[in-house]
């Protein structure tokens, strides 16, 4: 029976063959210890490339953001046996396992080394999105298109590039999650366990997923039981042990996460639904449309032939992660967009798979139309595909315009760190400034300030909450054209300023305050109170 071009296209979109279904690992015991199954090429060249490209990005001005500054500072404090986590963000074991040895390279190099790792992780996540999209689509040209589009989707999602550039851990988490999934599909379940362990040291949302996987491994892979138990012991030890040391409260991080910023979804009328709504609003329609198509075709293929189960599993995992974050937000956690990184990565991969399916359907339909000339059919499919891509021009234009804004913001944030040490020296140096009393700065600069001054994060206060004298205030514009960090005590006088910082002091009126830089002869001073700290720099 002759098949029309539209029918051929529909058949291909429904997944007319099993070629897109990756080979499943053999269920035989001990499979994880044997040679890996074919299905993915070696990753080490891509790892080396990611590390190299990440290093190149550090040739331009760079800085960590709030959370990474704390991890870098805690690495130094662990080495000094003086860990204090109070006053900082949530503890994360994996970053600190990196920043501990990085601290040995010096205070100026350690932040850059963490940025090197975090940015390499962001690049690796794009590689893994490409590999997974290509694999789920069956390879060849449609697979390459699926992989490329999925990686491009991920790279341009909301704040993804910014999070990677500023050293946040979520892009690295996406890389570990996709890599673990790939290694499981390759039959290397031991590797999947190790990568899941690394992911579990980045975000607690990983724990229930890794726990279920560990239980499954206990049954299916008996030789991994000891390692599964070891992972189960190490995770709480590495999360809660340092908090007991650094704050005396094993659950401090949980308490901190239950104190979200005012713009958090946690303050919505229905926080859980707000998380889902914001995720939808910040995801461009081509990603959602491609993922929806991939999911529909996978459901049809699975119902009819038990094919494309891997696509369905990836979709289910992404949805389960979204539900988990939504439920946590319902109970008071912040529910920030970056917490949904696993859902984002899964959706982008599926979006790429959907685009790959469209191209494959077009190729099959046009090949049938032109007869026994596959190259002509491929060229015709490519032409139709490119014409259809014109619909994406508005979304692409918006992303290009946003890229310039992101680059400008990153440059501005880097300039804050770049100019801080000069402002400190111009004002008299960290030792003299610490003799003034309390330290104040903007809410997002407290950890960076503590690191540069060589004090604990708890020792630097948010100026928005008040600036009682005596002390020193480091005032800046948190974002371009924003007001300077406020001070509510009129006795503060400027002692130094540069491009980004204004340093103002009210010296202590006692003997310790004599070394505090003053704003000039007759500048106001203030008597210390019982709450006024006597700080000493560890640098």
C-alpha cells in the first residue's frame, strides 16, 4: 500500500522503529564490575576540554557570588581548625571538599580555583545534555540535532550561565545527574552510585532519589552492598558533622533554608503551585513544546511496543524533582529557580529529543517523496527544518539581548571584588579597620567581606538591619545605579573611596579604637557596647 508523505511523517514521529531506544544493560549480577556496554563514547576528552575552556574564562574579571564565598571561606577555616558556619548560607559538603585544598594556594587564588571547577561543571552539563539527547534519539543526524538543541536549551535557561559563572553548584549538579544516568544506561551502576553520591553532597533533594537507587542496587547488585551502605553513612556524616563543629546545630542549614528572601515563592498564597508556575513562566515555549512532543511519542511507543522507556523515566525523574521542590517550598523552604536544576536539565534534554524527532520525521517523509535518493531527501528535510526554525527567531533574539545584560552584570559583580582590596588598603588596611568595632556592608557582600578581612561570616552584619556605632561600613551599589548600602547612624564619616566602594567609620572611643581610621580631625567616635566585637584578622 502506498503511504502518503503526511502518513510517513506521522509514522516517523510516533517512533516507527526501536532504533531510538538505547540498549539496556544486562541484568546479570556483577554487570557493574564488567567492561562497560557500548552506548556512550569516552568522556575524558570532553572533561579535559571543559577544564581548559573554564580556565580560559578566568582570563576575564571573575568573582564568586554569596554562597560560594562562604564555601571558600569555610575551606580556609577548616584548614585553620576554626570553622564557624553561623551567619552563612547552607553548608554544602562537596564544594568545601574542593575549597579545603584550594585554600592552600593562597587567599587570592582559592576563589578562582573554585570558579574553575564550577564553570567546568557548567560546561560538562552541556556536554552531558548533548550526549543524552543524542542517545535517546538514536544517534546519527537526528541524534546530533537533538543533542545540540538540548545543550543549547540548557545553556540559555533562566540564570543558568550566570549561576555557573558565579560559582553556584547547581550546574555541576546537573552534570553529575545526567552523567550518573548515562553510566547506569551503560551498565556501570557502580559509577552511577559514585556520581549520585557526589550529587547528594550538593543538594539534599538528591537524597530520596539516591536512597531508592541504593535500595534497588542492594537487590540487583549484591557486590555493591558495602559501597551502598558506605554512601548511606557518609552523606549524613559530611552534611551534619561539620555543622555540629561549626555552629553546634546539626540542622542549622535547614533552619537557614527556612528563612527565604522576600521574593521567594515561599511567601505566595500557594507556594508549591507558585514554584511550578514560575518554572513554566521562565521556560521558553520551544523547550516545553519539544519536551511535550518527545513525551507524547514516547508514551505511544511504550504502550504499543514497550519502547522508549528511558525517555519516560527521564521525564518522570524531572517531574518528581519538581514535585519534591514544590512540596518543600510549601513547608517554608525558598523554592528558588536554581533548585529545580534537575528538572530543568531533564526538560531541556527532552526538548532536544522532540526537535530531533521532528527532523527524523521530516527526513523520512521527504525521502519517500523523492524516491530512492536519500541524500536529496536529507537535504529537503534540512531545508524544511530550517524554514520551520524561523519561528524561533523572536526567542533567539530575546536570548541574544539578554546575553549582553548578563555579561554586563557579571562584569559589574567582578568589579566589586576587584576593587575591594584596594578600598581596604586605602582606608588603612584590614588590621586597623577591624579595630573600629562592628563591620557592616550590603546583604549580598557579607561573605566576600568576611573572606577579604579574614574574619568569620558571622562577624559581618547586613547594613539593612541597622549600623549601630562604633564600627566600619563598606558601602557600595549592589547592582548598577542602585542606592548605596544604607547607614542609619549619622556619625559615620568617609575615610576612603574608589570606583565601587565607600568606606566610612565611627571609631571606638577607647584605646583599641585609636588605630581605627577616622574621617578627619574631630570626627565622631562612639563608646563600645557589650555587643561591640574585638576582631582579629586570620590573614
